[in-house]
C-alpha cells in the first residue's frame, strides 16, 4: 500500500471518529466553491447576503480553500481544504453550502442540511446523461455515474435557474428531492449593479481602461485535454495576433478560464490588449464591465444573457465536442441568440458588426426559456432557507 492510500485511509478514519464523538452545531455553516480553488460563485453571494443581514456574527461561517490567504470579508473562519479542520467542520456543520461535488468519502449526518448551489445551467451533457467519458478520471463511465449518484443523494436542496434547468437537473443528477426555483445567487449583482457608477468602479478596481470596448473571452474546458486528475489545459484556436491587429485600437480582451483549467499561458506579446483574469477576478463582475461575450460551450451564456448584451459562440470544434466528448442538450444553432462562428475571420467580423436588432426576438425567447427564475433576489431566498433549517430541527 503506497503512502497516498495510507493517508487517505487515515483521513477517512479521522472523519468517522469526528462523526461519532462530536455533536452537530446549529451555528456552523460550511461553504465551498469550485472545489476550494476560489471564493466565488453562488456560495460567495449567499455568504455576502449573510454579512449584509449581520448574520455572520450570529453564525460561525467556515470557508474551505486551497489557499487560506485569500481575502474574504466578514466574520469568517478560513480552513485548508482536505485538512483536519476541514474534516472537523464538515462533521459538525448544520449547513453545507457548495457549488460542486464534495469528496466521495464524506457522510452527511441526518441533522445536517446540504444546500447544493450548482455552478450553472447545463448546455453540455452532465453526469447520468453522459454517454462517453474522456476526463482525467481513470474510470469506467458506469463507475463515474455510480459515484456521482452517490454524491447527489446527499443533497437536500438544489437550486434552479428555469424550468429548463429543473428538467435537466432531474435527469443528469437523478435528483428527487426539493428543487428551489430561486435563480442563481451569483446573478443578483447583474440586477443590482448594472449601472455606470458600479461598472466604472469595477474597472478601476481591476485597472481596466475606461476608454475601450471590452471583450470577455470565457471558454469551457475540454475533457480530453489535461495534465493530471482535475487539472486541464487551456484549449483554443483563437488567433490573438489577428484580433489585436483588427481590434487593438478600440478593444481589449479579458481572458477568464474555467476553474479546472490551470495552464501557464504566456500573454506577454499581448500586453495592453489581453488581460489574463486569474481566480481572484469575479466573473460576475467581468460580465458587468464587458461589452460583448465570446465563449464556446460554457454555461456562462445563460448568466450573461441577463444583461441583454452581444454574445458570440466560437464553435471551432463543435462536431468533435458533440459526437466524441460530451454532446449537447439542445442545438445551439437553433437556440443561441447570437452569431456562431467557426473561424477567426468570422469572429472578428461578428465582433465588429454585431446586429442587436436582428437577435432581439431570439434573445427574449432565450431568456424566457433558460433564465426565467433570476430576479435579483436569489441570495436572500437561500438565506431564508438557511435560517429555516438552523432555527428548526425539522425540514
């Protein structure tokens, strides 16, 4: 037995000891986002609503992080992910709040409530709906689904962005408990801060020029392009030299990679044109300051659409992604309210000549179908649910 297996067994043993000897504490709320890599997403905005209501002083709010030096506001306890404190607080917390999967060995106690704030409405197929598995995890698809199902069975609540989201989540997670028609907490800011003052403030915080149009490039990851388990490569066919030549005088590009992508890309040739946004840059704030979104098959389209701004899909590997990697829940060429391009010349042309009026009807239909529950109040609804489950032992 190698040292890694021994450590894993000791970790699991320690956790089960905590479960046996420690009581659940109604005042402890456990938070994690993006497998501990970020302070971000739906959990972040629920936590900040707790702060707004002064509840961070009434509860012990615990954040699981790979880097405990990350700055987090409020009265917070930061813990190292997968450390001893991590196991302790998971064992005693009354509320678990997460937007991805927690480790498979964890046992959720009957007294604990797990509110799953999943990180996006699915465009590409997920979990039980997948027909192939090309990820860094070295396992059969059947085993992947079994472990995923075991994980989703621990969830007590799951949030949704629309009726479409609800149906997809029921299918891909085989979820049979309560789905909350709240919208996504992270999108509250898109309703409340979509104004000139807030946008200029965010640009200044990130040292972004005020006098240029902003392209947000936010691609997803490719299942079959990785370095090791859970660490994926940056995959793109965008010609940044061409974009700089054609758009450099009027635009800049913000590159925001998926949280699973960790690739040391050298952007030095594009200084002043390409801005690499690391894990500390909140993508919701980047939505607010950008004038146009360029993506591929990422769920960012469902959130960004709330701003009713131009969106472009760069689908250079559409057939491969559809047939060999994940597959899609719907035909993007029929539903997406913007240009779908397959080469760099068309991408540049679409950025320069996007026609808002042409896509207006399709845009409304897209919002009605995919983001109808978002209303700017999702965070407060989740806080109400937390209070309901902490002040009562019954659900």
